[in-house]
């Protein structure tokens, strides 16, 4: 496997979070294991630039960082790789809309245009980014290989439906979806566990849901502790509104569920098509189906649930960072 001529530096200018973990830290970690000179850091200075000929950044749109990117492009001494993982030009979440204002979006577009390479986890995003840069590579989100070795956690008496999502995805939970989940939990005698929010919004643990819904705040991105706690889940869900922003999301939720042997029950939208093999590795909730009906069908046949769990874990063996590092290296080295 060939790597950058001198070395690759992933510039985590936005700090350390889940996106930086999956889109920068993970590929750099595995590239180093492959013998490639690669580093992750949070500053960019002359000493660093002297040691690397490739600089990788993620969702770069802040004025100061953009000025540095523009200066590097003008110098022409380094290969510039920009990763874009969300359609921030059409966000659903009000905080994103405020943060990615017209100035920020103009800087992001300019940074895409002047980069030698653009990477993205989504085919939908790739089509949009190709308007601004001809050298776009789809490199899916993946999980560390160790996740496949995490055994299923201790099984509680009542099976568990799990959900991963920050407060930015509360818009994906209209009253109809909450009601569907509540009816399923009561009728099937299951429980639910939400991973991500600091606490559940009012009404999420009242009435028929009282005592049936637990919540765990985010843990360190990609940590064994996080994956270990998630491994107790039997079925993983992730409602998404059919919006321009959500259609550009990655398949990471499906991949993490599958790697842990959690059966994904996810909406039939672009992020999950091709990643969830319906009735084989999980279930896609079609437009004519309800979340409650699909969950009830899955819960009704424990043997089928176990088979889909095994199939999902087998499929996820192809979705580790270690297995896909070649796609990152090919993108980093690609010619514009």
C-alpha cells in the first residue's frame, strides 16, 4: 500500500468530537499502523508543515482556519484534503442554521473549491460537492475493528430497543413516532435506552413510557466504554425525517449497530439503503409501514432476530477502519 510521499497531517482545528474521531483520528490511526507517516494534531505551524506534504481538515468554515487554508493553497507546497460530512447548506437543526450562516457557507464552499481532494461519507453529499470540486471521493464512516470483538452485554429480563442521537435529532421524533414506540414497549413488554441526550425531554418518560425509558449521556467518541454499554441493546432504531439534510447523512448508526450484533430497524432512506439488507441483517421501515408494526414483527420471532443479529455482525466485518483504510489512502493520493 502506498502512502503520501512525505506524510499526512490531520488538522483537528474543531477540537475532539465524534466527527473528528471517525473522519480524522481513525484513518490516521490505521494509516500509522500500516507504516504510513501520519499524525493528528490540533495546531498548524511551520514545524508541522515541514514534516508533512498532505494536510487534511474537516468541515473547514471558520475565518481564521479558512485564511490558513487559502494561504496554503496559494503557496502550492502542500496537498490539501477537505472532508465534508454533513449538508450544512440545508440543516434542520436551528443551532446549525445559526452557525452556518451565509458567510460560513461561503467559506466552506471556497475551501472545497481550492482543495485538491474532497472526501465525504455519503453518495448524496458527493453529488452536491461535485458542483464545487471535481475530485470527490466517497469514504464511508467505519468502526474500529475491536468493536467486532465486543461480546453482547448481559441480557436483561426485558429486551431493549436502543437509540443513538443528540438533541439535534429531536426533530426526527414527532409525536407519532413517540406514540408508536410507547405502544410497542407496552404491548411487547420491552424497554428503551437512549444514548446521547443529557436527559429526556418532558413527556418521554411519562404515562405508558414511565419507567420504561433509560438515558445515558454521550461518552468519549469511539470508546470501548461507549460501545460496551450499547452492546446490551437488542434492536437499534433511528427515526429520520425525510429532509435534504437527513438524506445526506452517513450510515454510521447502522454500522455501529451491526458491528455489535444489534439488529437495526431504520427508515428506508438513502443513508441506510445498501447498508441494511431488509429481513437479512435488519429491517428498513418502508413508507407504508409504521415503526410499531416493524418492531412488533421483529419481536414476535426471536429466532429470526438472532439470525439477523448474526448476519449483521458478519456484514459489519467489512465496515471496519482497518478493512477500509485503502479507500482513505487512495483518496488522499488521488490526482485532481
